[in-house]
C-alpha cells in the first residue's frame, strides 16, 4: 500500500464517509476510490487532489499531509541530466532492490541521506 493509499483511506475513515458517498461527492465511480485505497491505481491527478480538498474541506494540516503522501507515492523517478553517472548507477541498484529492503536497511539509507540534526 502506498503512502497516498494509506492516508487517503485513513482520511476517509476519520471523516466517516463510505467509498460510495465519497465517489459521488467527487464525481467518480466507487471502484476508482477503492482502487486508489488499495494502491492499484497510482496517485491521482492534481485536479483530483484539489477537488478532494475542496469537497472534504480539509484543514491546512490535512492538506499538507495529503500532498506529502502524494509526493511519496509517485511511481516515476526523474533523474536530472546533470547528475553524475555513479549516482545514476546507485539509483538503479536501489530500484532493483526496493522490494527486498528490510526496515533496518531503509532506516540506514534515511540516516545517510538525511542525517539527524
């Protein structure tokens, strides 16, 4: 389950809205809402997100968390053209091993990339 899927589901549940009701409010099929929550569909369009914010009258904090979850759930990675070649190879290595990383390894990578202040 992606960060977006998880947050989207938590948000809907916290507001006590059924998938059918939310789908009607957003002008989508219930099956699309279900697919978003299950993570079988990638993060939705910016227009969908803005409509969701509007329909649910999300607070600033909820909006911030929603946008962060969408960003964390992007399936495509665009590497800038001026990145050194060795970084491109490391990104490829990471991509190849994504499904096998354990939580401890993920934490080590996080600490390397964003050391505690």
